[in-house]
C-alpha cells in the first residue's frame, strides 16, 4: 500500500496538486518513516507550496540517510538557498561536486547558485568548467552569456549565445515571433535589439527547454519551476 500511496502522490504532483501529494506521502511515511521515495517526493512537493522549512527538514533527513548521494545533496543545497542559508548551501554544492568531480551538471548547479547570489565572475568560471567537460551543453553556454551580459561583456555574451544557438540549431532571424516580442518590449532600443543574437529571456528559455534533454537538468527544471523569483 505504501508504494501505491507514493504513486498516487506523484500523480497528483504532476498535475500541480501538491497538497494532495503531500497528504499521500505523509500516509506512506507514517507506515515507513525512512521510505526514501516518499521522503524525497514530499520534500520537493513541500518546496512547491512554500513550506520551505519543512521541505528543508526532509532534504536534510535524506542526506543523513544517504550521505554520499549527490542528487540528494544537490537538492538539499537548493533548499538551503531557498531558506536563505547560503553559506550552508555552498558547502553542500561543493560536497556534491566532490562526489562527482567529472559531472558537468555539478559545476552548472554551482554556477547557477553563484549567479543567484551575485558572484558573477565565479559563476562564469563554473560555466566555463561545465562547457570544458561538455562542449555541447547549450544551457551552460546560454546561461554563461546571460551572466556575461550582466557584467557588461557584450562581445563575450554574444559569442556564448551564438555558440548555444548553433548547438540547438536555432536561428533568431528565422523566428519572427520572437523578434517581434523583443521589439515590442522596448521600442526605444529597436536598433540595439536587431543586433542581439538571442531573443527575450523567457522566450529563449522556452526554446532551450524544448530541445535540451540532458539528464539532471530536466529534473532540475521540474523541481525548480516557480521556486526562483526573477531578480
């Protein structure tokens, strides 16, 4: 019955009914307090309904049950960040990376975190390591370009976007709807927009998500959707 509750809970979460999912994961954990699947899914579901401190407790419990599991450690780091415990979050990101030093996703995760807290040069360094390990990582190239833009490195940013576009087989000049969206967002910068090699962030992100299938990041997209507010 425990597995059935978990299965039903996951089904509710996939439909966005996270409260119902949590109720079912609670039932499963009442029967098996250390059930990894129930605890992991409850931790994520709690994050999605802003019960962040409860979610943090579940992620902490998971890392105690499996202290060498980099996936649990990485998600625990995200939860710590969401609970404004950034020093602890970085410790966990470093730990996850030490367990998987050749996994480019671990560097990309830390790069994303550095960007979030304003350590932009450190973020770029980690994205560069990600790309060194996986030159076909369109997401890392795209995000590196976004950070470079923040720092005013326009030429470097455009190069990153162009490389990302090439990997995705994406040509901005062939996407008039995206160009129109960009132009309508700011009529005063029309000439600048025409020179830009990437469309508005939200539109480009839809393009990236539709073609990017690397293990780990798709799971992260599912988990993090809606958690991170725009700066």
